[in-house]
C-alpha cells in the first residue's frame, strides 16, 4: 500500500512539474485588462479639508458607445480587509456619450480608511459591458 501511494505521489509530482504556464504582456505597458467596449475606466477617492471625500470616476468607451452609467459607492474598512458600504454614500450617474467624468462629494466623514467602488456599465448597440473598479484607499484622521 505504501509503495502504491509513493508511486501515485511521484507521478503526480512529475506531471505537475511538466506543466507550464505563461502570460502574454504588452511590452510597453505591462499587463492590462481587456475590455470589449471600454478603453479607460478609473475611480478616485481623495480626502480634502480633513473630512470631505471627493469621488471622481472617469470612463471612455469606443466610438459606438451611446450611454455610460456609473454607480459610485463609498466603503469603509472594518477589519482584516473587509469593507462595508457607508450609509447615504452612493450616487448613480448616466451620460449619453462615449466618454464621461463624474464627481461627487461626501461631507463630515468619520475617521477611518475608505475606498470608492465604481460600477461602470457601457452600452454599445444592444450589448452591455459591466466593469467594477476600486479606488486606492484614503484615510480620514
């Protein structure tokens, strides 16, 4: 029985080592996400005046994109990498264009670490593409 287990273990190790993996990268920009209808999606959260959050989202789509919807939501860090949505800190914006920039503010934020999540939806004919982007974390002292 021990010999059989040893042989099975040896064969599985040989097969695992024989497999290879590779990733294709763009020489100039490194690894980049690939979208169907979006060419740029960005989400920023900046703290100004000690406790005001400025939420900015930028979206650029292909020329055939007719509408972009952006849902911005501020989340607060609780512990161990877990974030919870902040009450009354969500905005929905719709632009009938192939590109859009949206900014909203949240005032009187309590101390803590926050991030903003932007859910983008691009409309291209009868097709849609949904993309979620997280901002870098920002801290209110």
